[in-house]
C-alpha cells in the first residue's frame, strides 16, 4: 500500500484524510495524523466531537466516507491481531450469561482460533490478566453481578489477555471508583513501559497532564495534536471547546472548593 508524503510506514496508526458521516452528516472531517509509538495518547474534545467514532473508524467498526487508515503501513484487516479494544461499558450487554474469566478468555480467541478448545495456557493467561487488574477473586462471578468499576476492570483484562501491540480504550475512566481509576492508570503505564501504544478517549481535562504523554484535541476536525506539554494549552482548548471550556473550568473550580 502506498504511503503518502508526511506519513511514516513505521507509525503504529497512520490516518489519512479520514472523513466519517452518519446519514450524510459529517462527524469527522479530514482527519490526518500519525500516532506515535510507545506513548499514552488521549483523544480529548467536547461531546459529539467524534472521539469514539475516530477509534471505531480506525478499526473498521464504522464505514468511512473517505480516507484510509494503516496499522504499521498495512490495512487494519491485515493487522487486526496487533490491536486490542476496550469499548464503552454502556455498549456491552452485561446480562449475557458469562463469568469474568469467560470474558477475558474471549480476548485469547485470536491466538486460540474460533471453534477450537481453550488451552490451559490461555486460561492461565486470562487469570494473569485478571490478577493485573485486581480481579482474580471474581473470576467465576457472573458479569451482571459485578459493579461498574469491576466490569471495567474485566474488559481491561480481556484486552490485556490479547497481548496486543496497540490498545484502543473508549472512556475507560467513565463512572468508575477511585480505586479502579488508580488500577487502570497503573495498567496503562505498565503497557507503555513494555513498548505498547495506548490510545484513550478521555473526558477529564484535569488529569490529561498527569496521565498522558500525547494528546489529540478533536472537534470533528483535529484542532491540534502532539506532546501534552506543547499542545494542551488554554489557547488550543478554547479552539476545541469554544464557550463550553469556560463552563468546564467553572465546574472544576466549584468541585475544588468543596
């Protein structure tokens, strides 16, 4: 596949002039960027900015109106085994009759192969992933019986069990308790330390500098992207959020005072 000027064939994720539309209404417009390797990357922007759509378009979960995406210089279809995904918790059917271990073992199917028996080493890898997120004691608990934070940890463990190179996570910190947030941050940092690339749709502006190396500011178009210290500025945030940034800042100040 041809590599356009300005894009690197060694980039984990290379997005070329990507536009996505729902019912002919664009939700992403001319997104063009390379995602750096071995970093923790936040996608930040207002509601309706296309953050979740961006990672879904990368993984061919939604159709593209135009443009293309390459994973290490090849199509997602050819590289899907390199990618793991943690969806929004609200998008999952938590009433499905399966326990936590069963969910995590599903993350091994790219190594097991469909319709083949689960091997002992796959169950062991799943248990190790549950241990990394502090959920071994809940391995045989039905997922419907878990709290929201515990459910999020299970899906994070499923992604870990895939042993992928690139991880996409759609708002993993949404509506979780402080202990779960701390556990997720540790896992993200461990992944980075082992050379993995982690892309996170993130909504909390207060923790971007603490948690992430690199940020993509998005509002249908890419407003700015790059290292957090360079890009996560008041000027760029105002371009991204407009008048809504003032409301966010005021709300944060009120929380800080209480």
